[in-house]
């Protein structure tokens, strides 16, 4: 298990580094992330959300009866459809906040699997949305960046306030 980091932690705005070698350290990190994500009832998690600035993400979702549980290393979107779709998104690093975000409906992603083999995945629907959301994390982009500045600032203010009140509770 690893600790999640939350907005406004500045690490969430960092660009993550490519994984040079897919070794046991990376596989252990991926397994820890899957476990951490499951405990937090998430469907996707990027390594930066547990404070590790490497281009690695995990997904665990069930859509249309199809299970997608996988590790994506150095994922890259090589094609995106012109057609867009809207999903209500949330993020483990931005707790209790959800908003509709529009993204390409289908994407093609190249990545390395947990054995370091080059793979290609054609995704659509929720899987495509999740992949795009998590790949954004690797570049320091959050789903609230797609909302209006007004909405985004409101969320950040609320989270700062919550963080301060939690800190006060810890002191007393
Ligand atoms: Ni997220």
C-alpha cells in the first residue's frame, strides 16, 4: 500500500519521467498501485498520485461486461477520434468532486506491458476516457483543467480549506 497525494500538492503538476527499464521495482510499484487503487475504490491511478514521477499507470475497470485490469508503462496516445464523448469524471487526488468532461471517444495507445513488451490498444468508451485521464496525469494535467477557471478555482479553494481544517485537527 502507498499513500495517495491530493490537490493542491504541487507534485500533481509535475511531468513524469519515462521508465527506462521495466524491472522488478517497476512491477512492485505497479502491484502496490493496484492495491492502493482498489482500497480507495478507484478505477485508474497514475504513479505520480502515489508520489512517484514515472510514466506508469494502472487501470481496473469493468465495462460492458469486459474486465480491463492492466498496467501501462510509457503510454502514448498515437491516434484519437474526431468524435467526442462526455463522461462524469472524478479523481482519487481530488476527492468528492465530479464533473463532466468531453474527450475523444476512441483512442489508440502504445505502451509497454509489465514484461516490457510493446503493445497497442484500441480503446473506446469508458476505457478510452480513463486512459486519457491517467495519461494526462503523467503530464501534470488534471480533469479540472478542462472546466471553467471559475469552477476550477472553486474546487481548489474548497480543497485548501479542507486541508487546513484537517491540519488544525491534527494539531489539537
Ligand atoms: Ni485522476
